[in-house]
C-alpha cells in the first residue's frame, strides 16, 4: 500500500474511533438525561405530596386555632361564674372555720344563696346545696346537744331537768 493510502487509512480509522467514542458519550448522555428526567418526575411527585400535606396541615392548624379561640372565649365567659363559685367556696370554708363547737349555743346566720346568672354549669348550685346541707347538719347536731336523751333524764335530778 502506498504510504499516502496508509496514512489516509490511519486517519479514517482515527475518525471512526472518534465517531464511535462520540456515539458512546452521546448514549451515556441520553441515559443520564433520561435518568435525570425520571428523578425530576419523582421529585415533582414528592413536591406535589408535600404541597398537599402542607395544605392539609394548614387547614388542620386553622381548625385547631378556631377551636382553641372558641374554648378561650368560653372560659373567659365562664370565668365570672368560676370567680363567684370560688368566692362561694371561700365563704363556705370561712363559715366552717368560724363554726362554733357543738356545745356552743350561739345561732349562726345562714349564708345567703348564691346569685347565679345561669352559666355556672351547676357549680354554684352545688355549693349552695353543700352549704345548706352543712347548715342542716349543724342545726340537727345543735338540737341533739340541747335536747337531753331519756337516759340522761333518768340520771339528772328532777330539780335541774329541762322541760
């Protein structure tokens, strides 16, 4: 083969090798592009899921805050009746602490009934009932102390027996 043909043949072989290498790189590039497109589609799906979850969480947060503010408002409205109930309990405790001993014969005035606007959910009425029950028990105990039993009457001389 002439030298010129050999040189052309070597140049042609280099061109074909370079073309084959470019084809391989092009296929690798297409595979990389396809893989990246697949990854992007997967990530876009995740972004869509996260946006939906964010929307759902925002709605749940708004519902929670609405319920929370409603409860705060209810507690604020009930606060007055709780304050009155607390005052009633404090009065009852003060009454019980100042209660005379069983042998003491002084009359204790009954506590006035609590004035309820009707939104105390029965708490104030319960305090009034407890106070009334305690007052009834105190009167019964006082009455039993003042009234001697028949056994006591038989031991007490007739000159000092109460009639």
